[in-house]
C-alpha cells in the first residue's frame, strides 16, 4: 500500500501518478540552495513565486532541494498517507487554531507534518519530508479553500524550513534586525506571541534599521569558525491592529482586511524602502516583554541566563527527535557564547524601544 511505501520510491511514485510534462516547474533559490518546485496547481506556483523570488541566484550553489506540492479534491486521494507504524513527535496549535501534528517513521528516516482541516482557514494537508534525500512533498486538499497566508506562512514555510535543516539552516521564531550603519551587525529579538517583538522590530526598521523578518528567520552556523548568522525567510511581515497607532508609517494598513488573528500583512519594503536584509551576523540577543512602567528598561543577562531564555523560547517541549534536539541545544549554547543577552522591558505606549536598541548597537552595555 502507498501508506507503507518506502521513500526511496518517492519521486518515482509521483512521476508515475502525474505526467511530469503536466506538472508546472520553476527553479528558485533559498540563499545558496537551489529549490526546484513542481506542482499540479497554478495557484500554488504563484504563492511559491511570491515567497522565493526575492532570493537572487548565488555566486555558488551549495546544494539542491526538490519540492513537490500536489493538490487533490479530497484528502483520501493523497498518494502518501501517514503510516500505521509511526511515532508522534509533537502536537501544536497554530495561531490560526489549526492543529498540527508532527510524526516520524520508526526508523527516523521520514518526517510528517499533518494539518487538521479548519474551515475557512485550511483544508487537510500532509507534508512528507525525506531525511535521507533532499526531497519534500506537500499534499493539499482543495487549495482554493485555504487562506493564502496559511499556505505561505505555515504549510509551505514549515515544510521547506524543516527540509533545509540538512544544509545547516535551523528555523527560529524570532525577529531579526541590523544596525542602521552596518548590515553585518545584527540582533535577534526573541519572545513569545504578544511579547512585542513584531512592533519592536518594525519600529526599528522605520527608525533606520535593516529588517530580515518580524517573526521567523533561519539560523545558520558557519562550518569554518562556528559563528552563527541570521538569514531571512520571507519578505512579508504582519501587524495587529493595536500596534498600528504606534507605527504611523503603516497607517495605510488600517484599510486592509485582517485575518482571523487580527493581523494585516505587508512587505518589508512597505515598512521602509530599502529596509530589506537577507543575512546578518548575530551580535545581540534581545528578549522583550511589555510592562506598565512609564519608561522602558534594559537589563544585561548572564550567559547562563541568556541560554536559559533561548532554551525556554526556542526548543520544543514535545518529544522531538533526540539528535535534532541535541543539535539545536548545541546551536543555542554557541549563540549564548557568541552574543550578549538583554531583557527589554518595553513600556506600553512609550515607543522608545528602537532608541534603546540603537544604544545597544552603538556599544552601551547597560552593566
């Protein structure tokens, strides 16, 4: 049965079931990785084009990834299904309230991302990620019924992000900015939903900083010196209504429709022309939280305190694959050694966070 199929026949099965001449195909890049996308639905190619066309062809290609997105009228038509023998890794509820279940094959060679249907946000979806080969498949039920932002920010980004781990990329739920005067002097802004990281990062971009992303970036460790960089994933940012009065440059979003989470979307270039950055070295680790105090405060963290925050905020609480969890812990440990950490208590309505970060970039240590 197909649900028990070995992934060494992954591409062969897809080609047998879909005439390759009928699949839409386009080549993109994610930084220095070539991504070959193939799909049987034109809407999908349009979304992938919006996501990946920002990355220019690199001077040297380091690797290649094949990404198939196949669409069907019903989830019962999916050629690849969850195997009966599997291990549940984690279950999370996305910000859309969609339930996402992570599974792995018993031999840990295959990962599965299973999305429960939640109308009108999304239908059933299943991504299959081959850990042995650079191959990924996302299967969608009736893609016309999905919210485009769901496909872009969850189904496609999470599948690609996980697959790119073989090339040293690690997804990180954080914002990333750069100093106004040096695009290689970067900072990660790490916090839970509602901590103010989006408002803070967008405020910094308006004030002259470069911006890689407001909620999700990739970490990549150099193989030569072990130094860790932040890499952009998407040119899109999102803003909730209550933040718009603090960000006058984005007042045009007031007339744009909001999604079910009260988020409105725009490009980084709409935040400030010339603000887009693609890669930066991490020199600061910033942990924001909102406070009722009249002014914002900065507190320097110890290395142990910085690592504790990184682990609490970045590592899954589920029973993840032990090898991947150990790899992530090593990466976070290196990050705590590489860059100082600061707690930022941001005052409601003060909007002085960008000035504090500017001072940190300029060398104020708050010790």
